[in-house]
C-alpha cells in the first residue's frame, strides 16, 4: 500500500540540525557554568531522582567541565553573547530539523465508492480535546497545591483573619505534622474533586488533558519550590514563610523530595478522581449504584467462598507445607470414597456411574480461579506481615518506654543555677495539680564505685524511699534478698562475712551502733544487676563510692572523697544501660556526701503517659517559669524514640512493597480475567452495558480480591499477634536483654495495612478494567 | 410508517492488509413492525450490516434513522442505553453468559437497566415460559441443548420489549427442525409484539417463509 509512506526525511539536514541544536545546548551549558548557583541547583535536582535525575546529572557534568576549563574572569563579560549564540544555534538547528521533514501527498488513486458521501457523524464530530476538561484537571492540581501551601502556612504560623498575629499564642495554631496532615487531606480532596468533576463532565477519561494539566499546571510549583530549596538566599527572601512546609520534608533529609512526594500524591488523587468520575457517569448520568456489576463480578471471581477463604487462612496461619499435606490427605480420602461409590453405582446402573464420574471430573478449577486464590494469598501475606512486624516493633517501643519511664520519671522538674532547696514547697504545689499522681525529690550525680579490685563509673541517685515508689518502678524491680527499706535502716543489712576480711579497719564515717557487732554498719546502697555482676558483689557486701568533688584539701590539692556503703539490694530494670550504670542511696546521705542543701530536681509521675508533655507545660506555668523548668520523658529520650519511629516507618515502607507486589499479581489476574471474558464483555456491551459499567465490573473484581486478602491478612495477623502475646516467643538471653518477644496491638496500625491493601488493589485493577472497557463488541463477537 | 431508514451506508473491513468494501452505499427503508429476511453469500457483509445497524460497529459513512431519531448523533452512554432498551440481538452462537442460569441470563438486560431483582426475574420467567423453557429455568448454558440455548437467547433479546430485533443467523448452528422452531417463534413474536425484525440467514427455505426478503450482493441490498 502506498499510503504508509507519506513522510519523507532528508537525513543530512536532520542530522546537521540535530548537531547544531546540540551544540547550542552545549554553549548554553557553558554559559550557565559562568552563572553561580546553577551547579548547586543541578546538584539538588539530580539527587531528587524523580524523572529527570539522570538528565540533570548529565547536564551537571557538562557544566562542571565547562566551569573547570573556562577561565572565569576572562570569560565573564562575554556571557551574554554566548547565551545569544547558544539560543541562535538552538533555533537554527530546530529549523533545519523542521525543514528536513516533508510530507508527500500519496500517489493519486481512484476515488473509493464512498467518495463524497457524508462521513459517519460520530467520526465527523470526533474531537479528543476539550479546554474545559484541561482547565478542570490543570486548575484542580494547581488549586490543590496552592491550597496545601496556603492552608499549611496558615495553620502553622497561626494566621487568623488573614494576618499574622504578633502574639502567636492566642491564635489557633497546630503543630506542623497535624497542620500538614489537615492541609494534605484538603488538597487531596480538591484534587480528587477536580478529577471527578472533569471526567464526569467530559464523560471520558481525557488522557491528553490530564497529562497536559498535570505537566503544565502542576509542575511549576514543585519545580519552583525545589529551586528555592537549593538556594537558601532566595528562599529566605521570597518564601521564608514556606519554611514550615519544607520543615517537615526537611526531617527526611531532602526537602525537595517531600515536594515531589506530595506532588505524586496529588497526581494520584487526580487520577483516582478521574477514574471514579468516569465510572460514575459511565451510563450517561451520575450513577453510583453497582447492582448488576456486582452481580456479574461476584460470579466471575467468587472470592468469598468458604473453601477459598479457609485454605488461604490456613496457609497464612500455618505456612504452606502443613495445609498442603492435610489437603492432599483429604483429597486422597475423598477420591477413594468417591471412586468406591461410583463403582458401586456402576455395578447397578452404568449410565448413572458415567454421569457421576463426569461431575466428579468437572470439579477441576479454572486457571483464573487458581490465580485468584494466589492473589488473595499474596495480599493476605503482605497485610499479615505488616501487622505482625509493626506490632512487634510497637511492642519493643512500648517495652523500652515502660522501662525508661519506670526507671526515670515521666516528668522532671529542675531549677536553673541556684540550689533547689525549696523542693518541699514545689512538691506541695505540684501535688495539687490535675494529672499528677506521684512526686519524689532526687539527687543525681556521677561517681566511681569500687569493690576490691573492681571499679566502675556510675550514676548515683539519692532517693526518698518513702515516695520513690509513687513515681518509679524501683521498689518493684528489687530482686529478692534485698530491700528498699534497708536504705533507711542500714543496721538491718546482714553483712556477708567474706567481704569484711578485706577491710578490717572501719572506714571513717561508718556509723557505729550500740550492738557493736564485729562488722561495722555502713549506709545502704542499691546497685543494678549487671553492676553487681561486674563488681562481684552481692547483698551485704561492702562497696566504696569515690567522688572527686567535696573532699578535703590535701598537700597536693583536693583529695577525692571516699565513703563505704553496704549493698542493701540489687535491682533489675530490664534495661542493660540502667542495670549497669545506676546506684541508689538515701537522699539525706547523698545531700551529706555532696554537701548539698537542696536536691537536683523533683520527679513527677502523671496519670497518662502520653499526656506528659502537657502536664510538664502546666507545671512550668504553675511554678511561674524561670528559674524552674520541666522536661518530659519524650523530650529527654527524643533521639531514641525518633530513631524507633523512623525504623518503623522504613519497615512499613519495605513491607508495603510486598503489598504492591501482590498488587502486581492482581493486575495479572484481572488481565487474565479480561482476556478470558472478552466474548462476554462484547455480549454485555451488546446488551447495553456502558463502558463505565464494564470498568465497574472489573474494578469490583479486583477490589474483591483486595478486600478478601486484606481481611484474611488482618485476621491472621491479629491471631499471630495474640498468639505471641499469650504464649510468647522466648528470646535468646545471650543476645537479647528481654526474655520474650514483645507485642503491642494498636488499632490504627492494624487498620492502615488493610486500607493500603485495598487502595493498592483498587489502583492495580484500574488499568485492566479500562482495557476491558475498550474491548470492541465486534471483536469479541467475531472470535467464534 | 417508516421505522428504520438507512441511507448511503459505507463500511469496509481489512483482511490481510487489504481493504474490502462490504457495504457500498446501502440504502433501505423498513416499515415499523416489518419482518425481513436477509440472505447473501458468506463474507458478503450480512453480519457487518447487522452490527452497524445495532451500533456495535462504526460505518465509514452513511446515516441511520430509527423512528425519526438519528442514531449516529448519540453519545457513547446514549448508544449503550439505546442498545439496552431499543435493540434485541440474537447471534448465530447463543452467547449466553456461562456463569449465570437461564433465568439470570434473560433477566440481565433488565438488571442493566437498573430494574429491581424481583420484577426483572418475574419478567424473565414470563419470557422463558413464552419460549417454552419453564423446565430449564435454573440450568446454566452449559447444560442446555443448542436449540434451548438459542431460545433462551431469544427470550433475553425480548425481555425489555425492544422495538428492533436483529437476528444474525440464529439457526445457523441448529438442525433444520429446531431451526424452523426458532423461525416460527420469531414470526410469532413479530406478530404479537409488533417488533421490527431483520433476520439474517443462510437457509433459503427459511428465508422464503418471511414476508419480505432481501439479498446482500456486492455491497448493495436487493429484494429477492
């Protein structure tokens, strides 16, 4: 046919033009290398890794070469001319390329019999571009971006009635993460609505408009923001108020990456809106019902069969091999019974036997049913893994948190500079407050502890045995054999005979009692289990505390102060760091030892751990602020808990990839379904199902798999968590400091994986469903 | 009264890269309620003609009006709705949905039109009774004989009382006796409901029994 040769290329012109344009680009790059900041900007863009990362790296390489080769001072004045010639060459090159392509009119043919007849009306009116739709999509993405920026800035900086308040505390102000979440939701809603309305109005997907809208209306703002983030000066000058937005993204280390993630999210929402709008108006008017679509989908993929659900659940709960063995056994038994029955039947009536045999053989499943089971299993595994891993990580976090706040208080009140001797009044004030359930004074210092040849640096804490139990778990953590009471009554400590032989002389400062036993009475001390182990001491043994401070002056300057104590008890908190580093003595003893009038601070226990920050703030206000200050446990251990959160986030992302892989399985399954059902799609179209209805059918089929998999994953994940919680999995004490795998089931954490699974399967089914709707009725009907 | 007006219809399809002009300016007028048979050689474009009338296939040029309405002016959803309400199709092969029972298959067009399940099933049951299949209501297509399946397909085509029935060799896969039964049924339905019907067939004898007979030859329709 001559009609397929209508374009003629003149290759010489084309290549010359391409070379010229490339040379123009090179010149532009050289000119750019003379400009400052270009390099930094490229650096940022090349690392952003979305789309143009490779390209930007290439350009950067050229610029770097240009920069090193061109001597900047001599080059500088001619920059303008270089830019101009670069542009000229660029335009000239493209003009050459343009002229090198010619369209030839096809050779004359005899006119077809339809020559001059009116064109098929629908083809004549055919138009695949609509400015209104472009405006809806592009305007939607732009509006959502602007809404996100404006709303977030407003919420974070406390703008009220359109102006920034000088006194921020009385404006409605929310912390950045909450503000970000709110504005992101609003922006998502706007993007979704724009996509929905655009598609509903156009009654088609309008892919060209969507692409153009997202590229031309959506890209400028993230591009601008990325460029700004690469240039701190400009950022400070133009968009200093935007810092609240990149603040959050900046926590991830790469602010501009945050922009692009948000942009991708918005694009995704537009896409979801478009498909939903298209599906909803597929029958010509808004129609969100899905009666017959669901009816058909449920026959195509009968996911909610007890047999399928039970077998997937069995595999999720017990692994692949045991259910497989059971299945094989059941099948074998069934076959034996059935064949015996058929044979018996056949002896009486051969025809009935063949019928029974036929039914027995046609029970085999189709490949699509197999794929469906696999997909459900895949989604289930992903969701289950997410739930279990996140719960175990939460368990670790909760365990750690409990140990940390069990040993240290939840809120600590301390005082700047001055001696904190009025602590009793402070305690009285704090006790009155709502949300406070316990308070105790303490002294904290660092000393050396020694026993015989063993020595260790420890943190010593002076405590009030009467009230310490209200704030920390110390009394509960004392191992049998020792007692917290021994601190107040040192004479009750029974000395171990062996340790005394090393020190026949009573040390200075030892308290003598009337009973005059062979062993002197020392003040009691409570040490951690690990420390006791490394010092080789037990309850009743003597240890010495040495402090460089507060000793008398000797001939060569201050002499370290040393004092003997007797181990009154050993505690085990479960935190290695604490068990190896902490020792406790009586508050009064500590005051005497460190020559202190007051205390280091007051520890407070609050009713609700998660409310500690608010209570801490309230305490500061109650005490009129300076010189007092409060810190809560979250603040004191911020690094640790941030690390844990980050770890959980990363783990969640990695495991979500499993769900996405399962989503790929769903794409394959639904595509197989579409191929298998081509004929039926054609028939359904002939019966009057609109394109939107077909999309609905196959979306529902994918969603069924997702929902079934998600629910099975939820069920098995929760069961596993409960199993671990109730029965427990022993951890190797040589490796882990905790005896059992901790689990904490959080409702949000179990629901989110299911939602992710459903979303992923929905997204995964969109493409095959659209493909299904594009099946031409004639094509499907012709196949036979 | 003119029911179906077809003007200057052109349609080509491509076979091994060659354009084959099957319809070359077909024009045809059908009165409302008319029963017409269409015969022609294999590959003469009978099925294509029927598909174009039924809006399952797009022509290159031409015009079709049904009861004064220009069919090619409609939007996609309107076309789907038109196929659902106004046209009933019967194909050479029954094309029943294999996962559904005879009753559900017949009820499907009504369900697509968002009828409630109850009325749709009741109407489908009436139709199955009319074609004499009350005993086969809960059987799936795989369990029906060829003639039975074709009768179910006819019932499905008639369930929404369409104004236009397009039958594409409905008896092509059936033995003469069963085929005659289907034709008998078509004639009865045409008489009772006043449906305009075009029946494509290979069987000259059956074609002769229709009130009006057409022949497709060289892309044109002639009376035969």
